[in-house]
C-alpha cells in the first residue's frame, strides 16, 4: 500500500475486479511507537475504501491479499477494516478472497495501544455475504464454524445443533487454517472443546455437515479445508505435513514437507505424489497444495484460476523447482530422507491420499516408510 495511491471515481463503472495487496509500510525504526503508527496508518487507509467499494456496481471479484514474501514485524491487518470492506462489497461481487497470511491477529506487544479495539468476528461478516458467492478463499489468523452456519443451543443439555447456511451458487470454498491460532475467541460453539488448539476439528466437522446438506450447497461444489498437524515428535520419520481435505469427495491429500537447507526461505522440499518432489517457499507449497485455486496475474490482479485463464493476461507460475533439478544444482546438499532412500533403493516419503470414511478427516502427519535396519 503506497501513500500516493489514488482511485479515480469516474472509473467505477469499468471496474470488474479489485485486488488490495496489503503490506507493512517502510519502517524507520522498530520502536513501539513506530510500529503502532504504521499499523494504524494501514487501518486508516483501508477504512477509506468502503465508500469506494460501494460505487463499484460491476465488481465481480475482490481480493485482499498479504503476500507470504512480505517482511512483517509486529504487523497487523485491522480486523475492523476488513469487516468494513466485506460489508461494503456490492451485490455484483461473487468471488472473494480474504488472505491476511494470519496477520489479522493483534500482536500481543501492541494489543493495548492500537486504535482498533472493538470486538470483530470476521467469520460472521463473511457468513452474511457467502450465500451469493461463487468462488471463495479464506486465510485468517483464526476461523470457526460461524463462517458457514449458526448454532442453536439447548439450555437443558448444554449442547447445540449446527445449522449450515444456504449457498446455492458456491463453486469453490477453500479455508486455509494452517497458519491459524485457534478458534475465534468470539465463536459461540457449544459443541467445540473449550481448549481446542486449532480450528481444524470443529471447522472440518461443520464443513462436512455443510457439504452433506443438499440445500446448503451444490453437490458439485468443491469444499476444502487446508491445515497442518502439530508435530512435536523427536522421531525423524514423522514429517511436517500440509493436508487438504475435500469434503464432497471425502478424501484428504497429505503432502510431507522437510527443510533441506536451513535458513534459506526456499529450501523446503514437498513430495507431491509418484515420488515427485518440489522445492520452494512454504507459502508457495501451500498454494500448490491448494490446487492454485486463486492465482496472480502479470498485471497485479489476483483472480480465481478459472476466471484468470479467460482474461488474456499471463498467469504467474509459482516459484517451484523440481527436486531432481534442485539436487543437480546443489550436489553437496543432502538430508536423512535422501540417505535412507538411497540405502533402500526406493521412495520412502511421498504424498498420501486418505479415503477411509472413518479417518480421512484426521489431521495426521505423513510418516516416512523407513524399512527396518
């Protein structure tokens, strides 16, 4: 976001898509006051935009995006500003991406000093616009089932029933909660464990009910949730994993990842199936695992892939390198997995497709199939 940026109101009738790329302003220091002023400035700029959004009656796609390559130090994208933007979207807007890269969480060191102090539940704001949406991608610091439904609480039993909303036009819904910090603290979910560390279990369960309810969404809609299991094991055969679950197909693709080159951002290897591996940044590996449902164009816009392919503009490829090519260029680099595979003469670590109806929603890491001895 640049301070000199301006929008010509006369252009409103011609705007079909709008991408807001949010980044931390250049910092002159890392002092507390500087960080506070930078965050408040971003909030103020974003809060000037809702009146502009309301004039864009031809807008069909909106993206608010924080890049994984953006340096950020105690940076916060104001939830209040995001809510105002969502509420201002015109009825014509049917494609929506809200991706804060998990930076809508107020940094604890600054929580008491930011101008944004009002309680904001972004899941509820999103739920109000979801019924008209076609393609949606969400990545916030926290998420909960309130995004796709409401709860009816039984005061006698202290339990509740989930009531999914109706989104008949929905074609794709992707919720990335890999960088989430837990359930929204404003979530009123009487069925969720109070000590839930991640939103995966209650959110995946709610999405399954949403997908299984014929009047809630079309059977052809692609309803997905992406997450990553917590791995504290000292067992080197248990690997970090990016898992994406397709609720309608009742299947999960689990991609193992490992750090081959420490202290290098693009030194992560992810196995993607049939023994193939790719190297890149973690953010790029996540987007690959998502199926690149939203993509960047050379002109700076972000759009759903299916729409982007019809725009006549270049779709930017993710910065990935095939494992074989990377290893040829870094012949001296190695890792335990490669050594084990060389000894075994076979691939021991690869992506998994989980289809067991009882366990496909379990967020479990991929385990290297190292042979005994």
